[in-house]
């Protein structure tokens, strides 16, 4: 029996979720004749891919089963009937369809698999146009349980009979992986979690078999032996991370990003899965297991309230994991990477989230000298404000399996609101210069002094600086020795830790100038109408000297490497 999709798909209709469905989609026919149909089905396996029972050289062999059934609708989604298999070996089906007209009729054919998945009542089939792969068995034979095939063809009716020949094509992809533990650990019925950038675990289908809506999320494989077969919802630039706990020890392995296409089977060779190197996860691997610590006051932006994370964002290019530094003064180095931990980066090109067609968060050559990317055309036409796939908060939040919008990168207007509302002042913490955001109104110097006194600071002559101010800024009025003092003050500190410009590293810019990306992009055309430039907005904090300093939200070329500080929604 060729099981496809999930047994409980008959529970409820989901037509409203299908972008191409009309209100009468998958309804019963209101007119037309009843026709006896004979159908000949074949399977499109793709250039290097087949699906289902057993592996062959270059493919997976597909076989029809004795109780397979096909759902048939017209081009608008109206149900015409069900065809039952006559001969599994030859792939011939037959049945009665109601609602066809004399001559040519355009039809859609869906293969959902077993007879218990496809009810005898055609009107119950609407909810089959969805797929949940969040939990998989991980076995070759179980790939049938999460399968979906489609064909668009025509039935030529003559009198009361019609003959159809068609080819069904798979809407999902398959993959085979083999977990290889560097310390020799083996699995025996352990639970493996698959997470990562651009990984989806639920989707709905349009009437043409294409994927309509996708939901990001992890895939779990229960009782795994480390040899894992998966159904994959197709997507570009997918970077998968496999995690498992064995005898109390955690292991993790990440594959480079790649595109997973529909109707393809990805593996190393016949019977060999793509190797995933699994390393033990230590306490200091910069791999967050919980959400970031929050710091500072609640900030009202629109209808929501936010707080800043307790450190800047970083990315581990080895295990493809996002993280937030444990302190507000922490950063990798003035180059955005370090010889000792070269895989950890904390300067990013604009929109480098790795989501969808956004650029990947990674260095751009082996010598690390061309980071960030010099390709300004990447993401060039994106001008959305807080567009989900160009917001680092989305990437970080999906890793933690929280809803999109929980973590966000401030937009241009939001940065302006924050810096115009709260008391802001330059300061120095642990010898690092930066911008302090105190939890009080920008005109309330008395309250600001009360806050400073909790950290042992007494400073009578103090006032909040103005956004855009270019007068001399004094970083010596507020000097703190530790992050504990910041915590006691419930204040935000944005360190000046440098930036990357074009192919140069600008090592001298550490503690002189830094930029924090906004999630607002801009696409500019020069005055002569010829030159097009892709820029992003960023918060500039500069203290190059005591007569030329500034705090301003400005535009920056998207190929610059800048810092990112996230907000988390708390209401």
C-alpha cells in the first residue's frame, strides 16, 4: 500500500488557506455527464530521482500498490470523482467521473496514496491539499507517508467513455543522511531534531500541485539509528543542523546550505547518505540553547512593546547557528572575525540572514579579506521596511522556534524613535566606548543621575545628546568598570566596535566608529537617472575626535559589514 500524506488530513477543509482556490474549489459537480474512464498512469522521477520503495543506481524505484487511488478534479478544483487501480504493474486505473462534457476536458489528478487516506466520498478530499512533515520515521519505506504527486492533463470524452494517459510529478523532495559522530558514538533509537535556515515542516498546495503556503519549523525523527531518510519541502539556500542527545551528551552537525528541488532525491551514492559530522556540544560553543537575556526599558513601538537583547548578534559559520553575546561589550574582533574562532562572525552585509533569496551570513573568500561581500547588487531591489526575510530577528527567532516578529531588527524610524525618546549619552564600559540608553525620558536629567547613582556614578553636569548632534561628545563623563553596573542601571550599551568596508577591514575603526544596521532598505537613483545604488539604513556612532563626532541614522552601502542589535517583543 503506497501511503501518502497524513491519515488525519480528512479532519477539516483548508480551502481558505490555498491561494489559488476559489470558494467552490473541490466542490461536487453541478452539471455535465457521468463518464466511465480508463486511465494509464506513469511517474516522472526527475533526472536523478525516483521515489518510494527501494534504492537503485541513481534513483529510488517506484511501485504502484494494489489499493492506490487517484483524485480527479476539473481545472477550477471541482471534484469529478476517484479512480481506483486496476493493475499495479501497468499503472492502469478506472472509475466513474461525473461532470465532464463532450470533447476535451482539462483536469487535475492528485495521488495521495492509500485507500484510507482518500475517502470514497470525493467531497472529503479537500483537506488533503496540505502536508505536515514535522514528525518523520526517517526510514526509506516511510517516505511514502509524506508523499504528494500531481498531474495536469485532459480527458477526451466520446459518448459515455474517456481514456486518459498522464504522468504524475512529485511536489516534494527526498534526502538521505548519515550521522557520523567524531567520538565514535552510535545511535540506538534516539530522537534526532533537524532545524536550520529555510527549513519548513508544513505546507499547503495550490490546485496545480505547486506549494502555496509554507510554515518554518523543525523536523523530528524518533527512534533513529543515524541513517535518516527525509521528505523535504523544496526551498533555496537551506542549511540543515542535526542535533541529538545521547546518554546526557549533546551533539550537533550542520551541512552547508544548498537548494532542495521538488522531485529530487539527494544522497551521496546508492545506499549512502550525505555525511553529517556530529561534534559534541561544549558549554562554550557559542550555540544558544535558550533565548537571549533582555536588558533595558520597555520600548513602545506602534502597538507593541520591546526590549533589547543583552548583546550584539553573532553567527557561527561552522554549525550555522545564530547567537547573542553574553555581555553588552562583547564582540569578536575589530575585523569581525578572529584567528582563534574564525567561524564566529559579528559583522554582516545588509540583509545577510540566509532566508529565501537573502545573502548568506558568511565570509566571502577563504582568506577572509573580502568580507563583507562587495556585490552591492545583492538584494538590490529590496526596499521593504522590516521585510521578514531581510530581518536578522526572523533568522534568530526561527532558530529558537518562536513566531516571526518575536525578534526584530529596528527599522530606520524605530531607531529614530528610540534615540529621541530615551536619555542617550556617550560612555565607556570596560574601556570600550559606546552609546548608553538610560531608562528615562531624554529631558529628565534628574532621573538620569538617579539611575547613574545605582552604579556609583555621580555626574551633575549631564544632558541627553540629540540625534544628529555633531558637536564634541565626551565619553569620559560616564565610565563603568563592568557589565554588572549596566545591569544594575537597566541600561542599554551599544559598543563602538568597528565595521568592514569593501575589501578592506578598517582595523583602526574599532572604538572610533561603528554602524548598527536597520531593517529598512533603500534603492536610490542618482540625479542623472543612471546610477542605481542599493543602500541600507544604519545607526552611526562616531567618536573619531572631540571636534567631529556624531550619532545619526544614515544610509550605508549594503556591502559594508555592520553590527546588529535585536529587539524582542514582550507584550
